């Protein structure tokens, strides 16, 4: 029993229990992108969580990473089911799975909260997006956004505007819409040397070189592009 | 939104430290990496969350990280007080790690009371430095600053009010600038272009 467990493939984590189609897909993904060890994948999710939590706007979703990690978790659960109850490893494995699940769901929840808050703004962005450009949201999140707006509008209509005089019944999303404050300040740590141009409120510009390993407090707007590319991490 | 202290503890749980196991166990293939094999009495490196999980069941003894000792911290405190800048901390999560270890097993740390006090002293002197730095930063009206060696919990403790006040100041300055440009007879497009709005 323990022997089977030990043979679990830690290289890419796709143990023997994956069904053929999911197995094939995760292999393809691994080829498309860079091959990552499960540990690197986890570190990437940690960074993604931190960035998403601290950035004022919605960052590109880490769909592939999450799918990949969920696959790993499913395999891990299948494998741990084979362990004996009193095996010391059982508790550790269960806790690890729980920790990673928490990380993923917390990450997704942060994103949903942002989608709710900036719904109209995101809808406008989504509608005017170049069809070639990747969406800021996963297909599920796009569906959530659409349904959220529909529900919100019908709620406002039912509770409020339908009781108003006919000329005042129209909802005007653009007057209610909030968008992320790109001028908010945040802390960041630099992982790759880069240089940015910071403009202050008076319109003066200053070039700031960011050295790898240093930490700064700075406005989000000048560094916004560096966050998704991974040159800087928010802390 | 700033991460909560609990969330920071979650991240501090990833930090590694040594334990003295009281059990035998072959290698564990975790997603975060392989651990072990464990042999009773032979120290092994594990992430903090596993160490605390095993310690709570009395399956191991925690070997405190080298920096969590009276001698080291006394030196660090001295350095921190002398230096005008922030000194580099032995761990990005020193405060959270110390708190988590103290919660589960203060008896595993020699001179626990003294160590606790020293950590608090270091924290206090860093926080007072931080407050002075914040004042200078705001007085100067700078648009960015370098904050090397500041740890996450320290950033989180000043983040809510600090970043918010900087945003407000930025807003005020921008408004003044907008008013000035308009009164100089610029068109609204011109104002937008100049201030990148």
C-alpha cells in the first residue's frame, strides 16, 4: 500500500490515476508553456494571490496554473486515500491539500469581489476589447460578470426605477460605475531590473531605476504594466 | 486591500526550519517538495506549518532557527538601534514566525521570555523608525521612496492609513494643478494631455 503511494510521479505530478483526456491536456499545457515543478507552480500561485490582493485593478487570470494545480490536488487526494488512517503522512498530506485549496479559493474570491465592484467598467472594457487581445477574465468569470450585471439591473429596476415617473426610469450605468483607482500607492519588490518613468501630480517626470531585490513604495500607474509580466511583485 | 495578519501567517508557514522528529517515516512527496526520510532523533528541514502540526501532536521537537536566540537578537537589536536605515531581518516573516512558534511551543525556545522581549524591542524600534520615515516622505512631497529591508508585516501595519493619505495628497496636488492650468486659459484637452488624465 505504502509502496504504491511512494511511486507517485513527483516530476510533473500527474500520477497514474488521471483519466486519459485530462492527462493528455495537462501534458499539452506543459509543453506549450515552460515545464514547472509543482513547487514552482505553488510559488507562482502564492505570488499571484499577493499581486491580486494588492493591485487596485483586475490582473490577467492564472487559469492554466489553477487548472494544473487542481489536477495535482485531485491526484494527491486519490493517492492519500490509499494511506492507512494512522499513517503520519496522511495528516500532513491532507493539510497541504487544504492549504492549497484555501489559497486557490481565496484567490478566486478576491477576483470575484473586484469583478462585482468594477462590474460596469469591466463590461465596457470587455466590450471594447480587441478580439485578438486576451480577456482579463476567465470564461467563468465573464459569465459571472454578465449574470451579476443582469441581476443587479433587474433588482434596481424592480425595487426602484419602475416606481419612478416614466421619464426617469432609465438606468445609467456610466453614472454609477466605479473604476479602479490606478493612482493608489503600493509597496513592491523588484525581481528583474527595470526602469520606469514616474510623473508626479504637477506633471513633472522622473526616471526611476528599479534594481532587482529592492523594495519601493510608489504609485500603481507607472508600474501597472510590470506586475503581470512578473518584473515586480507586490508586497 | 491589505492582507490580514492571519493571511500573512499563512505565508509565513512556508518558511523552513529544522525539527527533531520523534518518529520514523519514509520520504513524503508533497506538492511543495519532497520531505524526509525522517528518522527519530535526526534533525530534518520542514516548512513551519508542518513543524507546528507535528509539534501539536507531540511528534517532534522544534529546533528554533538560529536567529530566534537571545545572543543573535541582542546583536540585532544593537544594530537596529545604531543604524539610521532599516537593517536586514533574518527572515521576511520574523514576527509572524516567532508568534506562531511561541503559540505552540514556547518551551522549545531557550530563554523564551527574553527572546520575546527582544523581538518586541526590535519591532518597536523599527516601527518608530518607520513613523519618522513616513513623516519625512510626506513632508518632502515625494512621489516614490525606497523601502528596502522592510518586512511584510511592517508594511501591512502602516499600509491602510499611509497609502490612503498618499492618495489623498496626490489628489489634492492634482486638483491644484488642474485649477492652475485652467486659469492659465488652457482647453480641457490640453489639461488632460499635460496631466495624463
